C-alpha cells in the first residue's frame, strides 16, 4: 500500500470509525501530505522517532509554521501512528512520545474604544431592526456577553431591580459551562433594551415558548420555517446571526474585519474593567470567569457594588452613543 492509499485509509477510519468531523479529517490529511513531502518518497511506515520529531519541529519551523500552528500537525502525526500501531502495521510507534510545541498564548483581538463608539452609532434607531441590533450590541459591549449567551436569552433572564432611585435590569445568563452568571446591565444598555421591549413591532410577534416565557431577541426572516410555524422558539436568533449583526454594522462604520466579532467587544469590556481598577473579585464575576455560590442576601449586597462599578468602568462610560446623548439631555432638564 503506497503512502496516498495509507493516508486515505486512515482518514476513512478517522471519519467513520472514530467520528472525526470533516474539517478535522481534512486538516489531518493535509498534515500527513506535508509529512510525505518531508520524507521525500520514503514510506510513512518506515518513519523513525527522529523523523517525526524533526518534522514536527525544525522542518515545519523552517517552512514558516509557528509553534501554535504546528500543534495540528503534531496531532495528526500522533493519531496516524497510533492507528498504524493499533492495526499491527508497525511494531513500534515513533510518535508515541512526540510532544506538542510550546508557544505563548495569542492575545485576543479587541475592538478599540473609538471603533466601539462608531459601532454603536451604526444601527438605525428609526427601524425595529435597528433598535434590536443596538440592544444586542449593547449587551455584547456593555455586559461582555458571548454571542451564545445573547442568543439564548429569554425575557425571564431580565430581572428588574432599583438602583439609586432608578429601575434597572439585572441579567441572569447561562453561558459557557452551563454556569449561571448574574450581572448588572449598564444604564445605556438598559435603556436600549427598554426601547426594544416596548417597540410596537415586537408586540406583534408571537415569541412565546411552551413554558410561557418569551424569546428575547427575535429573527426577522427565516425561509426554512413555514409562516404558521414562525413563532416561539423558531423566532430565536442563532448565535451566527449575532455575529452577522456585528459584521454588518461594523463594515458600514468602516471598522477593520479583525475587530468585527462578538468576542472583540467582550475583550474590550474585560480590558476596560481592568484598566479602571475594578476589584479582581468583581471583575471575575462580571466577566463570568468565576461562579461563586452565594445566598440571595449576599447577591443583593454585592450587586450594589457591581452596579456602581459597571456604570463607572464599562465602555459606555467612555464613548458617545445616541442613548448617551438622550440621558445627558434628561439629566440637564431635571
């Protein structure tokens, strides 16, 4: 069996016996084809420990592949030779002790404050879609939510409380790891949410779930669902649609593509909390990196501090937005 046939057989096994996803299988095949290139015509079954170590290290490095990008190559080689050994095609697995290359963690992409300001001015508040999009962007930027967290929100996740004489929302969010995250909604994001919830177009949409709860953010078109079924859960926006909203308004505002994903807004939120010297414990809670089990009394006591800190330090405190202008006018007139 030649090298190409051997790789094809491994990929077929990986797909249909080991359950690898198509993209993983394609990545493995590409990596093994690079290994064949490195071996310069020698049989894959004859590769030595030195061969696989040199391939996964110095050779790929000279090809311009950095440490982080070499890890999928190493994974493919390890899996391939593990399969060969298990099938009895080789006596000794040369990749059994092959280590993954070490590399520093990539710094996450982050939208700048200036571009965050442009983004918040992009939606058209004269339309229902614009108000909805502005509310979504507000939660991504002002609360540091992940796109899945925004998509999964129901109205019951919004809990109304009072802060410094104003009615304010608190969010109960289920995100990564299925852990509940409780956090305050900044004043501007709170106001945009209320504009969305009170919009007459939203009142005309049936978004009620079997539980009696309601989907929070609704889609405005789905050709895959018949009109009579386009209600309740079928009205929920998909996480991918949340990303599309960021890209749509970001491109219109002239923001670079590298900053146009929901996590770029989340990273700005976390960075501004740190830059503003927010207490580490509060910062972890606001970001959802910790899940403290607290009593209801403790939650309400901590929420007062978190609400004040979130208002002081979140990105909305440092940029101009349409709602911010409205709040300033209301304060001047009172």
